[in-house]
């Protein structure tokens, strides 16, 4: 989905992706998901663990490295990273001070980590807005 987001934002085009990404995983989001899930299922059926096929896994790592270099770590992304870090810190501080608001079972620290780590971007923003206020 990060690839699709970067394409929609005009940061990348499909042709910018490594050629092996497009060749092995495909040029659309659905083809990439199908290739990765298909590889997991096919490879895992004959293994003692859940595994991805070697070629697909290598291409996934190559694509991940490409995304870090060309999308995630772009200098113009620093303000967004800083904003996200502040939002997450505020949520963590809020829930640390109000552990009764954290869903789940177990100790408060584990629930807090699991809850915040499992948030999507949109959900984290909604929780921030609801609990801390629009900033």
C-alpha cells in the first residue's frame, strides 16, 4: 500500500520501481499482494514453517530497500516523521497516564504497546483528535 500511496502522491511511478519488483510481483497493488500471498501459501505447504519463496522474498527485500531510499527517508519527509513521532508520543503518554482506557487483557504496559503498535495511521489520528484534541 505504501507503493500505491507514493504513486498517488506523485513521488513514484510504477516504472520507477526496481525492474524485478514489476517482473516478479507485478505492476499493480493486487498483483503484488497476490504474488506475495501466493508465494507464502505455496512455499509453506511443503515446509515446516510459514515461509515465502526465495525469489519473492529477495524481491520484497529489494523493494523495501528501494522504498526506504526513495520514499520513507526523503528529506522532505522529515516534518511528517516529526509530526507522527509527536502524535505517537502524545498517545503513549495519554494511555500511560490512563491505563484503564487501553483495551485488551494483561498488564498495562503490554496492552499499551500492543494497542498503539496496532493502530493504522488514520486510527491513530482519530484517537489523537478524540483524546488530546485537534492540534
